[in-house]
C-alpha cells in the first residue's frame, strides 16, 4: 500500500488545520536546531558568545522599543543556560560547590523567608535569581579542551564583532556609532559601558593567550581591544585593564614571553599613553569623552551618587538578610526623575546592591564564596595563568564598586571566559603552546 509523501501530508495538514500546521512546523524546527546544537555544541556556544558580547538589548531597544530590553536579556541568558545544559549532557556535569551562584540561591531563600521588598513578587525574585546565576552556567559543565580553547579565543573577538555590527547599522542610518555623554563615546551595538566591560574580558583573554602561546600574532588583536576600550570613554574599565596588563608584564614571569619582550610591550604602552596625555593637554581631544572627563573632573561619578542614596536609604530596614534577590530592580522606579536623568535604575555598585538584596550576611557569604572559588579554581592553573587570573578577579572586585558587573550581559562573557580558563587548568597542560607544547617564538628570542 502506497503512502503519501511527507510534502503532500504537510500540504494537506496546512489546508485542513493551518494552526496545527504552523505549530508542528515550529516544533520540527526547534527539534532540528536542538539536534544541531547537540552535534555542534562548541560552534553554537561561540555564536552565543559573540551575540552576548554585542549587548544586543540596547540595539533592540532602539530598533523595536523599550519592551525589547528585558526580553532580549532574558533570551541571551536563557540561551546560555540551555547551552550549558547541553554541555553537561554531552560531557558531564559538576556541582562546583564554591561557585558564587549558590550564594544567590541562599539569598533568594532567605529573602522569601524574611519577606520581599514591597513591589517585588516571588515570581520577580525567581526571575532575578535565574538571571543572577545564568552567567555562571558553564561552570557547572565538564567541558573539553577544544571548547575551552575556542571560548578563550572567541572572547577576544567580541568587541570587534560589536563594533563591526555597529558600523553596519550606522552605515544604514539605523543607529549611531558614537553618542554624546560628556564627550563622544563609542557604542558598538550596545552601550559604551557594556562595550568597555566586554573589552576588559577581551584584554584578559588576550593576555592569557599571549602568555600561553608566546605568539606575537596575539598582539594586534590585544591592541585593537585596548583602542576600542579607550574610545568607549569608560574610565574604570580602562584603569583595570591597565592595572592587570601592567602588573602582568612587570611581575608575571613566563617561559613563552621573555623579560625583554615584556619590557618592550610595557615601554610601548607607556609611549602610547604619554602621547595621549600630550594630545589631551594640547586640547585636541576634548570632544572624546575619556579625555574630557580626565581633563576636567576626575572625581565625577557620572551621577552614581544619586543612585546610591536610594539604595543606602533602605539597607537599614533589613540590615542582616536584605529584601530578597531582585530587590535592586525596584528600589528606584523606572519613571523616577533619577532614572530618567541617568537612564538607569541599577545600583552601579554591586556591594551596595547585594547588601540590599542579601543583607550583611548575604554580602559576606558572596564575597567569601567568590574568594574561595577563585583561589581553588586558579590553584590548578599554570603559574603564569594563575597569577593573571587572580589579578583579573582582584580587578573585578574593585570594578564592582562602580559598575554592574554581576548581572549584565558582559558578565556572561566574563564568566564564560573564566569557565574556559578554569577548564583548561583542570585538564592539565603548561604554558608554551595551545596544548602545552613549545613556544612559537623564535629560538633566539626564547633564549633571551
């Protein structure tokens, strides 16, 4: 007995029940994408990494409307959780007991027991909890070396992808490449501050790759990321990039990057910084935001003090256990004068936000878990990478005083990078080549 071909069955279903047909087609497409993601997990993770690094929530807000902001963030974080689950399914899962994500879960439970901040519902708190733990998702999977190497290399390209996408939209007249905010600031596809945070991860990844491989070919992309960082006009990220990079070149020894190369790189960076200062003093770069604020008011916090006042006002009402995960989203109403003036209602100080959400106990727990997690995870790394990553997390701890470094999409990029570096350390292999081999520097240079 002959049966109808699948195409005919599909046409018949579309004619008889069009609603069911489209549902079946969507389901079939979803199954197909899931199958491809399972077969090519690393490739899908790299695609997600580039998308997350572009901070598309800003672009979607400009092109679609304000309603697209939170939904885009939710999609990016949901995709990360889904991909991390695929990684765990393919290669194995881990508990990672000291992961800071567990501190958020404890704070959420304490907040529900104590009582949530007025206006914060249990559903809202649960969504915030998922958003808070999403950046750490890849840390709970036992990823292979190929995945880890690909992610570390891919992080370096995130700022370039964001700027390239921004250039394309600017050429079509859909979105400007620079915005005026105390001077011109490069936006890419997102916000200058978000692009700067992604650049930080790119710079850290560039340093790790340089020290692991010793290849001079790593330097151009590292320089491009630093140049993008300067054009964003973000002072704190630039300071921490300079601090980590400078301390690494001065104090972190490496068998792949000899002393004379490190000093040459440090000297070149110093010359470039001197030239920028000379141009700034000459008044030629006042329209660029970074040089404008450096030349006027170094103590300017870009209005953060007005945000902090609102958060500080509620900490005394529940000092020990806080008001639940997600309370930081409702302290300042989105339609308040401060939010309209600064175009944000986030705390821009993670220590203050965590104190509001988890109290003194929750904040202390998160800090301790971060410290132990970082120390244990970096302890298995090669010596040079161990020191670089510890510098990275010291810079992260400082950066948390003035920016949203735990809940934004750039945080997803940073912790995916950290998960990849930690995975390489657990899999073994010393510095000196991508898989622990010899340096690619010429013999004469390595002997120096």
